[in-house]
């Protein structure tokens, strides 16, 4: 699986977790990264400082 995607995963990783689980873990990490990058920005945009800057 890793070779077809251009990645070199050690055989021990695939043997322990299995192909579908490695894929699910990778997608889960991607979701966490996207949410971690977007949620703080949305929270900060609703803050008092951002509202005051938009009002000027």
C-alpha cells in the first residue's frame, strides 16, 4: 500500500496495523490537522478585538 502511494512505510507498521487501519489513521490525522487550523481562526474572528477592528 505504501509503495503504491509513493511512501516507504516499514513492513512492521503495515504488519501490526494493517492496510485499512493505516489509511484510517492517516485520514484521521488529516481531519484533526484541518480542524486544528480552522477552528481557532473562526474563534478569533468572533472576538472583541476582531469586532472592534471591523467597526473602524
